[in-house]
């Protein structure tokens, strides 16, 4: 170990321990403990997001307004012995417990690559791998529902001059108590192996400096059935940019008899002074043991501008945008636009999960590094198949009555489906 | 920002960050990190309460003795950029998770008011807003069950010379996983708005110095039906000063068809050297959409004396008693008395929730700022309607047999109901 | 209090508080805050264990391979006012919450004894009282299922020159949300007292220095029925050295009508330079109110050698092995062997819980004080009664078909039962 032994102390068990004095600082408002030589560091990542949602009254379905704690996070992170890193990260939203990150990482002295083991995000989906602290809009786009997010497994990250390569093998998720129960029950009742996924991502950044960025990326994932799937079935669904609204318009319902899932995504992003843009195109193929394979797709494009002269920082090691640098002592204000789309219909495969467009406008106020306010307006254009598995109104029939049966919707094609606007705010504190 | 930039560092993403050195102290046994200028502060609030209860054998109903972890709290609190504050506070009692405080606060330089947003206690009920660390008795009085405690929302506190004003608008609670499920289900199934409450409190302290205090307060709350109510019904119940005993003698049962709830409370408190007293009168009106409105009430009066010369401190900013200052190096001992009463009967509205008196004696030993021992004896006088919704014995019938039907109780009026004593201890550690 | 008052500060409530400056150090990679006089100390104990299991294909029953977060722990511990100690310790494995340690402790100046109150491990079972951080094998031996582990209660530890004495009275456990519900329901429905246990342990260490140790111990526990038992019944079961495999071959099923449980254990352990050994013999008697009492037993013997010159440290105050001292700057490697056995059959009492042998080989790599890798191979020899309450195959019948009925197993006595090997790895980070 390259830690220099400043002092030797005797611990409570009579063992000699190396004691390295640590300094304490508030770095941009976040507490950090660290050794002079930088080989030991510890910090926290605590977060509260208070979200409120109001839905337009002209929706076909009743949508309930409300407030919620969207996230309540507690995390401790530490680097030690120069090359090692450990993290525990939990979310307590809804007074439940969810393991978020729980892993160890090894980085060699060269810092050209690292190796992770534990529970963390698979390298897939630029938007999904971006921490919720730094999201441009309150909720990620429709198509992020394709992204696997956190799973148990192993991952190697390679840091080239302009090239980031991420490859991992992953297993089940443990971030949801219900899914952990499915895993345990499948093991107990059937003795099934839990399945695996192979996921890779490549990011090329030919231009990457303080004021300009060009980011081109691609990722792919191959996934065998996992035992954390409910009833062994695959399913994609999303709540249309809100965690307050519990109605899931878009939902493929259970897809049973899956042989594997293969998804890929293309990323394009950039910045120019206070302006940034980011977009992804995603396709998700569900390959069946027998019968017709299904295919779904989605994409989004978003752009933002910092009004007070700040600029968007890019995290080269993770291939994503990170915290902004504000343009003034009073923080900064950001105007953001997004168009996103998802298509969970595959008529050949007899899957009518619905498709939808979202038009989003956002205003973000970065008061200081610890405080952020967000206001979003999103207009949804759901199609007539976005019926929450037959439970939601999708249009009017020939008699002008609301119907939940898309085949009875009297509107012209391309019309139909529940279209509505929503206004939302977030008050966020990070420390 | 008024933080002076002591040092500039480069963070892991290549961003320049302001680094302010922090000092670390144990302040009265609690760890605290802070900057020299006082603009950054961070501290913790951890707590374990081990409670044990023994019930008298002459109760009509079998009451089970036992021990429990009454509270196991973990909290991190921080002030940053001089005017901002954030907090996460969790309880893990019963190996469950409960969000307690989760909010951000803004205080202007004048410090004459502040603004809170998130999940925290509504400004109602002097006893309920007092932290469980500093309670005079192990459990709050009967009538505290009227107080709303923590809900999502926004609150303004105004600090006058002798006047404290608190006003807030609140929504649902997220401090109980079951209630969060009710909220989500109501949204999903019915698309109902979650309801709101308007709550205000005023406290006048004409006398307020180290040795003397006179506190006069009043609060009121107007509440529309909330979606976190089970089955959309309002209900008031209490476990009669014990969390070990799970029998709820006092329970209005579900009150359906509520238009709104309106409650108010009057507070009177004071101190004189080592002596303190505190009392509240509360009335709670449940106004129906149609049919007969119901009204409930309760009150308590308690007094305490510190035997070793210490005195009770008053927190002017929250309008409540806080940690005592012990009279000796060996801590202090406190003798406490309480009478409390609640009436959940409204015969006109056909609600037989029961009424009860409690006679309490308490002995508290403040060993040091981190350690507190409590011993309580409470004698309960429940009336014959305090039958736990027909599940508990409330007296003897004409044949001398135990009956759960109050109309069969042969005792004279004012007698009947299960009357019993309980002895309890608490060992508490705060750090 | 003997803390010297370095500074006096005014806290947020206007109270004078004693402020003692604290130092911060990384001690062997673990952060610690402490006062110069040693009267105040605070530290953390965070842990992630990533486990993966692969089972041999020739098992009679399908066993599912998989990964899991075996433990995700977060703990804060503090000593204050010289004689006092408090701790909160939680596990979030499976995205659930489990209270582990939650207690306060008093140690007099003599340090010859201490007193604990709260939720912590009963003094029984050398292997069970050893923290999971320092276990020799990934999972404790079969017979550890007899050990009570953590319960609410009170305990006195006495530290003699060569004699450690531990005695405690204990009540229910709160470390499992389901068991807490059983406790609450038993109180609510029946008003039952929660039961108690009396547990004592004595350890004699005639030889105990850096390189040599001889440890001889014994413990006993007397237990009345606890209300946290499911359906009021006693039950012993184990998952055969794996938390990934959910099939419980060994299981006594519910034993109803228990008057008390009496268990005892003998411990023998020692070390010689880099070599260590440890073994326990345990017997567990379930005494019935009426009918035939049942008796179960188990034992294990394990030994290990550090290949790079390190040695095993012994924690005299807890009577168990603790963290090793590595023999080189590159950490140390340990080779470990274990034989263990359990017998949950008592044919006289008509209990066919099964018996089993385990043959274990382990390889541990202590990279540094924060990082540990483990690899285990275990071969199980279950008997024909180890049928998971009739749900698992235990052999082949006369026709050569798999059967779950032990009376149909055609093999010779001593054969039969599901025998299989398992290979597992653990990546562990502590900080």
C-alpha cells in the first residue's frame, strides 16, 4: 500500500492500525473527508426531490393531482488504498427501501480502465445512466423504459483519449423488493438459474472541451429471461412522464415464452457555449422461443440553453452530461425543450401496448450546487392502443360515449387515445 | 454567495469547485462539522429508544407485556450557502422504513422568517411538534391523535419579537408505507386529487427568559379528504399510551362521506426556575357531506420539576420545550405529572369511539445529553364505549360475566370500561 | 463528566453547549472522528457483499444458480462521555430493512465489565457472535441455526484476566419485519406476554498472545415460547450454506406445544502462528408441555492457514476471532477447511427434519482491510429425511424414479438424500 503511515495506533481489539489524518472540506456545498495524498476520500450523496403534478381537465380519464417525495436518497461513497472504491446508495421513497448502487470498484494506477462488481447501472442508455440529480427534465423520456438500469454484475470501463468503452455481464436486479421476491420464489419453486445479460456501450467524443462537445455513442444488450420477471414474463410499460399519475397508458402486458431480448441504442449529443442537445434512438427486440418475435422502438431529442451564461459540463468517464457551471453568483436558469416518442405496438406479434408522443418544455433554476428548482409542462399524444391493458378510455364511440375499446373508437386514424397536458414542479435539495 | 473561497479544487469531473475547510467538534456529545464563517454546518441525529411495558393483571382484557425498539432514527441535517437547509430523517422501527422529515428550507439574512418545502410536521399541536427526544412522558397524551403531524407541503414561519406565526398548506403523508399505497391506489383507480389542508398556529410569549416563561398559543386546521385515508374514510384512534399494547380501546372506526375536518387547539405553558407546565385543549369537528356532523375533543395538563437544580429550555423558534439544562455534573432527575382526557363519542352522530382519562406519573433521568432514562406509570379509566370496535371487554353483565357489548354492562353510569395501570421504562441513546 | 471544556458555544436554541474539537483519521482505511482525550469517538461500519453460487448438475433437485447482495449494511457507532456507547446498525439486503444492532452500552472506568440494553446478539455460539465481516467461510456452519443471534434485552459482560463471562435476559427479536408482525399480532389478538430467554456464556483463554491461543468456552440458553414465533410454534431450519439457493432441505417444520427450549454449546479454538482452528458442539432440546421432548444436535470443526505469513487476531472482549493481520503489503491469502454436521431428526419425537454433513474448502484473499474476496466449495451429504417438508426429492424408488417420500427410497441406509456440490464466490467491501 502506498499510503504513508503517519501514525500507528492500537485499535479496540489490540491490533496496530495505520492512522492517516484526514481533512474535512465543504466542496461546492458537499462535505468531503480526504487524506493529503488523495488516497483516501469519503463523501455523501443525500437527496430529496419534492414533486407536484397538475393534469389538464380535458383528459378522457380522471387524473389525480398530487405531491410526492420522488426520491429520498442516502449514499456514502469512499475511495481507499488509492485504487479501491466502495459505495452504498439507498432510496427510501414511498417509505420503502430500494438498494440503488452497492458495489466495489478497482482502478489501476494508470486510470485507463476500471472494474466494478455489485449492483449498479448497466452501460446502456445515456439518459438512464445520468444520475437523477442532473436530469434535464423531471422524468426521463418514454424510451428510457427500454434501458435496463441497475442490475447485479461485473463491468469493465475503458477510458481512451476520445473513446469510452463499457462492457458488462449482468444478472438480476435487487433494487425492488418485489422483484427480489420473484427471484427467490423462482429459485425455491423451480430451481431456475437467474439468467444473464451482456451489455456494451461505446462513446466517441471527437470534440470535448469546456465550451464545445460532440458525442456519438452506441450501445447494445442481449438478455436471457431473468427470474426477477413477474411470472417469467417480459413486460415494458411506462407512466408517461409522471410518478404521481399511477395510470400506465403504455403497457405491453406480459409477454410469455421469451427466448431473449436484444436492444440497441444510438446516441448523439453536443454542446456549444451555453447550448446543449442530446438524443437517442432505441430499438428493442423480444425474440420468442416460438411464434412471432416482437419489436418496439422509441427516441427523443432534447436541447437546453443556460440563460445567465453558464455552461453544461460533460463527464467524459461516464459519457453523459453532469452538473452545470452556473454563469452568475445567483446561479443560473435553463430553458429546455424535448420531443420524445415510443411505440409499444407490434401488430404482427399481436401486441397493442400503445404508442405516444410527448412535447416537453422545462425551466430549471440552479440556485446553488445544493438547490435546484424545476418546472415542466408536457403534452401527451397517446394513440388509441394506449389503453392501460383495457382499463383506460381511449376515445369516443359512434354514439359519442367514452370507450375503453380501441376498435370502437370513431375518430380518424391517428386521432383517438387520451391526449392531455400536465404541469409539474420539483424542489430538490442535494447534500 | 457569501462563502469566502478558501481554496479552489478540481473535482472528479474536471469541474472547479469551491473548497471551504470545515472544523469538527463534539458539541454536547453530538458531532458537528462547520465552516469558520458558520455558512456551512452538518450534523446527525441518531436515536434508539428501548421501551418495556408491564400491564396490571386486573384489566378486563388480556394485555401482553413486552419490550420493543420504539424508535430507531437516523437523520442527516445540513445548512449551506448561509440561507439554505436540507434534511433527511428516517425511522426504522419494526424493521420497516418510515420517512420522517425530508425537506428543504430557506431562511433570509434577516432570519425573521423561513420557508419550508417537503415532508415535515404541520404547525398544529405543541406536544406533537415537540421531537420525541424531548418528550416529558414516554408517549404523548391521548389528544395528540387529533394532530396531523407530518405531511407533504409548504410552510412559512414568521419570528416576531414575542410572536411566532406558522402557516402552511399540506397534502398527503408519506411517512407510512401503507398510507402511500392508499394514495397511489386512489390515484390509479379513481384519478382522485389527493386533497389538501390549511394549517396555522400562533404563539405569544409575553415572558420568555432563562428562568421564566409564559406561552399562550392557538392553532387551527382545515382539511379536505385525503387519498391516503384507508377506503376514503376518516378515523381517529389511539393505543392508550403504549406502543407495546396493540389493543386500540379508543377508535371511532371509519367515518365515510366526510366533507372536511376542522380542528383547533389552545395551548398554555410556562416555567418558573426548575418547574414547568404545559396544557392543550383540542376540538376536532368532522363535517359530513350529508348527515350529522361529528365532534370530538380532548385535553391534557402536565407539569414537571427538575430535582437537581436544572431548568427547562424553551425553543422560541418552534414554540415548544426543548432539551433541559441539567443542574449538576451528574445530570438531572425530573418528576412529572399528567392528567389527560379524550372523548371520541358523539352520540348524536352515532359514533361510539369511547372516552378515557389517563393519570400519569413520570420519572426522567437525564444522565448526559446523549443518554436518558424514563419510567412511567399510567392509570387508564376507559369508558364502556372504549371497546375497540366491539372486540374488547368493557364490563360485566347482570350475570357477572365479561361482556364486549356496552349496552349489557351492568355497572352504574361512569363505571364500566376497562380500567388498568401500566408501568413502563425507556432507555434512550441520542447521538 | 470528565470531558474538558475546550470551548463553549451557543447552539441553535440559545443553549450553551460544550464543544470539544475532534480529529479525523482513516484508521486502516476506516474513517474515525475522536477527541484528543479519547472520550468521544465516532465511526461507521458499511458493508457490501456480492455473492454468486453455482450448483452441481447431479443434484436430485433443480438448484438455481445466481448472484445476490448477501448483505448491505450501514452502521454508525459512537462512544461519548467516556463511559457510554450507542449504535445503530441496519441491513438493507433484498431491498428490505432489518434492524441489526440498536443498543446503548455503559462501561465503567475500570473497564472490567459493561452493560448493554437494546437489540444485539445473545451471548451464545462463537460462530454466530462473530461478525459476518470476519467469517472464515461465506456462510456459517449448519449448527449455527441453533444460535439465537440478535434479540431485545439486557446483557452484562465481565472481563477477567483469562475469563470472559456473558449473561443476559432477552425478549423478542425485531430484526425481521415478519417476526415483528407476529409479535404485534400475538399482543393484539391474545394479549400474550412475549416470552424471555436467559443466556450465558463463559470463555477461558489460558493461552492468549500474538502468536498462540487456546480458547475453551461453553454457553447455555433457556427460552420460553416467544410471540415472534410464527403461529406460536418453534422451528429450526437451514438453507445448507447458501442464501441464493432457497430450498430448505433441513427443516423440523412447526413444533407446537413447546414449554421451553434449552440449548448448550461447547467451544474449542486456538491458533499457532498463521494457523487457527475453531469448533463447536451444540445440543438443542425442545421440551414440550406434554408429549415427547425433542432433541437436536450439530457440530463443526474448521481450520485455516494464512499463506503469506499473516496471523489471526483474537478479540478477547468478545471471545472470537477478528480481522487478520496480513503477512505482506499485498495482503494475505488464507486456505480454510471445514467439516460440519447437523441432525434435525428425532424419531422418538416423530420429527424428521433431516440430517446433513458438509465438507467445505475455502480460499480467502484479504486484499487490504477494506477489500476481501472469498471462494468456497462445499459438498453436501443430506440424508433421506432432508426433504424440505416433503417437497424435495430424496432418492430413487425401486423403479428408479425420483421420489420425495423417504420411505420409498431404495438405497441402502446411509445413502439416499440429495447430495451435491456448490461453488461460490464473494466480493466484499467494508468501509
